[in-house]
C-alpha cells in the first residue's frame, strides 16, 4: 500500500471516520502495521465503525504486547478490569 494511502487511513481514523478507515487499516494490519493494529483494537474495544468485540480487541492488544508495544498491555489490562 502506498505511503499516502496509509496516511489517508490514519487521517480518516483521527477524523472519527471509522467506517471508512476500517478496510484500509485492516489491509495495513495484514501487512504488519502495528499502528494499524492498535487503531483496530481500539475500534473493536469501543465499537467505533465496527460491532463492539472485546475478544477481537484483546487479541490485538495481546499481539501488540507480544510484538514489543508495552502500552498495549496497559490497554488490555484496563479492558479486563472494566469487564470485572
């Protein structure tokens, strides 16, 4: 995916245009973008542009944590705590 297409996906995300951002972010995630994975995890956590899916959010946060993104563990822990 071209650089400007990646930037467009993140611009859509930052502009709260989650439904439009979803597919480009998913494509980027499949290509190994940790930032796209983080965006998707949060979208699933909050149900932003997608159906709320805590399992999909946690799976992504864990994957990110295992790939050296420490803040993902914070988000995963906070999400688990919210769930009780």
